[in-house]
C-alpha cells in the first residue's frame, strides 16, 4: 500500500511564514527539469547554450559537490554583445514571494561581468528573446549585478542575492530569467569572464495570522488528501516541484479531499484555497 507523508518546510520570522516551493542545487546541469537556455548573443560560438556544469578548478560550488553550480562565460559569443539566458521553470507566484540565489566570479578577474534577473508574467506563453538586445516577454527587470561593468564590481566570493515580487494583480504564472549580458564581450572582446549561480530557491510568503485564523487542518489517508477549515475552502490543487499543476478540485465547503493514487512516487506541493487566500505545503508520495 502506498504511503503519503506530509513534509512541511517553513522558515519563521516575526510575523510571517516562508514556505519553500522550489529549489535547485545544479548537481546535473544537463538534466535540469523544465529549465530552458537561449543564447541570443551576436555570433554565438556554437549551437550549444553556453551554460554548463561548474568547473571546480575555477572555484568550488557554494554548497554541495564542488562542481554543483551553473556556469557561463565569455565563450558564449565570438564578439561584441553576449546575451545568454537561463530560464527557470514556470511557477504560479504572488506579491511577497521571493527568489534567492548565490553568485560570484573569479577573484582578481580583469574582465568585468554582469548579470540581470528578469521576469515574464506571461507564464507558459512567454516569448523567448531572439537577438542580443531583444527581451522577449522578459521586460520586467528585477535586479542587475554590476550594471556598469565595473572592474571588480561583481562579487568575487559567493554572495546571496534576493528579489521580492510586487506589482502583480494576484497569483500569476511567471517565469524568472537569468541574463548574462555583456557588451564589448566575447572571445575577441575585453569584457565578461566567468560567473557561477548556485542554490536557487523560491519561497512563498504566508501570513501567520491568516493561517491561525483559518484553523486549517490537513490529513492524508487512504490515498486522499483531506482538508478541513473554519472558513470556506475554495479549491485544492496538487503541483509538481517545478510548478506544473497535476490535480485540481473546486470546492465550496469547509472540508474537502482530492485523490492522490495517480501520482508517481516523489515530492509534490498541495495548494489550499481558503476564503480567498492560498496556502502551499510540501508532501511526499512513496
């Protein structure tokens, strides 16, 4: 008989709960689930994306095995403008949710690097960039590291970076993008060297007061996820770890359930819609 175990991943602050809904440590860059890579540079050097497994001989990973980070460098292009994109999986997020990651370049590098973090609010319909200055659907700039391409302006040790979402109309399917953007770069240029990205995490912000007031209880039994609440349950949905919805049930009651017997073994996220609020938790199917 298949067992279902609730796994709760929550970090506490003074007034909110933060629930981790996605993480990536880059142990195998060639097999990243639902990531996409677009090299829109001038004169790309090959049909390959230009993003690759980290080289521990340059510097080791921020966490995990020494090569477990995502890397990109000046060889993305022959010359002129590097615009090389790494697109995260599409996720349904809201205001207050956060993207956190670590990045660095070589200590003492004489070729300055730059990284942009952008987002598309078009979700699964996002349009990829097609040229060095084209942004596609990723017109919203969240963060620039070393905007002016200053020498020694990029972190030379692993440094945490965080961006928080705002301005969304409500829960929205979005896609984050890392853009390695170097002018005067490439094999024949003077800018751009080598950067790494590691420990990418997306956290959903949950209000403690809301959770307490809703009086929500969860139970997994007999192949079903059961929910009860003091307030009206609007919906139950189940997502995989890259944000793709697998199961859904509309509700208009203070309790409800959804069958889980069609799920393969693995870790999933369930979403509970409660009186207009959305709450996510992790659970495992064994």
